[in-house]
């Protein structure tokens, strides 16, 4: 028997308890030993809940128990999760987590401690909820040179954009519906401004490329500026707008960014709607592959955490290699990347076309049913910094969105 402790009895922590109890027989067979949840740490009390008998309020109780071999951190945030995680690893305990914020900020240090102590720091659930992308990158694709990782990594924003596409609603209305259904927090900034997806693509890129990618270096733009008119133009082009988190190795270096992008049906991410997530990977031998599934929610995320717990139980005295090196992967300046844009401006196409072409060179007019008083153009491929400088000086500019074709 291996004893485990769970830090935090919220949405994910309670889900882990449920997964380990409901699937106990199956998990025992796969792990080769029974996994017992001996402690649950939380500041709150849960009278009448079965977890009440193993509830503790002091982390030291867990830290000082030599029989606890696995610590499951589902607290979220950086503090005190970082302190507790570091102490557990230094004490020779394995740690499994769903905490993307902590992994993105302190993952390099925590992975180093785990290797030094010959224990494990596993974080499958930190990037794709129930999608097993970390294990695929660490194990199934070790023979490939990964050249691109692109994903829809935030279920809240994907739900909002899907609703806007299906119903023609404005961003604020779709956001309110997402909040009413529990898909978005009362303060949705981390989701709608792209910060959540930014941390996730930084983690995925670090694993894929083997060096640390600092999430603070990832160019990030959210979806709050997307309107119903933008959706109409996307539909006119046979496209959908998605918040994509992407990184790519090029001859010039590594690019990484999070931003709204128009994609067409030939993209495997086009049909990923509602709260679902997907991760597209390109390897130099594999070619293209995509993993799709529930990117959030109590049980899907808890399933991924529980899988890490099983991995630790199967290797009780063995460090499972994975993660990334301490060396930092320098990203290309965001302005050096190249993109194609849909540009919306006031006025009529025949009036604005000469000016648009003078600024951006190639330009293709786009019309959308029901849109009046403005027009739009597709530019050619242009360097981001060059485009930004010219767009700033464009009279009557209304919005610009990158396109992926």
C-alpha cells in the first residue's frame, strides 16, 4: 500500500478523491499496489463529508509522516502551494499537481529538486485538463524533434467564441452566459485576456523543446476585443475565430504567442467547439497529430492527476525522466514573427483600397452580409512589427485579426 495526501479539497482535489475511490480496483491492478488517501489538507471543515475523518489543517502533519509517499497539490495559485510543494520534494515525497501557474513560474526549480531527491514532480493536468499531452510529449514522441505545438487550451474562451459564432452575440453577452453556467469565473481576466493559455503554452513548449520557456516572454492577446462584426467577417471567409496558443521552431528561432486567429476547415482545430480543448503537434518524423478532449472540469482534470499518482505508485523509488532542462529557450522578439491579417476600417472598399495597398502592399477586399459603414481587407504576410507601425497610423481602423492561411 502507498499512502497519499491531497492538498486542497476544491473542484479538482475532491475530484481526485472521487476518482481514486470510484476506480479503486482498477487503479490497484494498474499500480500494482493499493493507493490510500490518508490526509486531505484544507482550511475549511466539511461536516458530514466522508473526507472529514482524514481532514487536517496543518501541512506539517503530512510533511512529517514518513508513510506519505505521494502529495497531490490541487490548491492553485503560487502561495502557499510553492512552499508546500518544495518542502514535500525536499522531504523525498513525490508530488503530482494540476497547478499551471505554479508549474509555469517555478517548474524548473521543482523539477531539479525532484531529480536531485530521486522523486517525481508530475503535472499532466496542468495544461490540457483530461488530455494526456504531457505524457505523450515525454514518452510517446521522444524519438521526434517537435517543431510546433498549437492548441485551444482554454475552455472558457472557446465556449465564448463558439457562442458568438453560433448565435451572433456580442462578447459581453457570451461571457455572461459562460459565467451563469459556471464556465467562467466572476473575474474572468485570466481566461479572456489569455493569461491562462499563455502559461499552458509555455509549459507545453518547455516539455516539447526540452528547455525552459518563460511564460512572461510569450506575446499574449485575449478575446475581449472580438465583436459580433468580426464573427460576421470570419463567416464570410468560411472561417472561425479561435484563441490559439502556439509555439514553433523556425530557422530564425522559436516563436510563441497567444492570440485570436481566424482558421478555416482545413485546420484540425476548426471543429473544436464549446468547452473542449485540443492540442496539435507537429514532429519531424511523426508529421501532424492532435489530441482532443475535456480541457477542464472536476473529473477530467482529476483523472489526469490520478494518472500521475498511479505513475508514482508504479515507480515508488524511481525518478521518471521528463520535463525540461534548466537552460532557458530564448524566444524571437514578437515583432519579428510574420502573419497575415484581416483589417477592418471605416468607409467603402473602393475608397480605402488604394490607401490599404499603399500601406500593406497586397490587399484583398472582404465583404460580410449585414455589415455597413465599413469594409475589410486581407493583407499579405507581413512582419508583426512592420504591421503594427502601419496599423497605428491607419485612419478609421476598427480592428485587426490574424488569419491562418
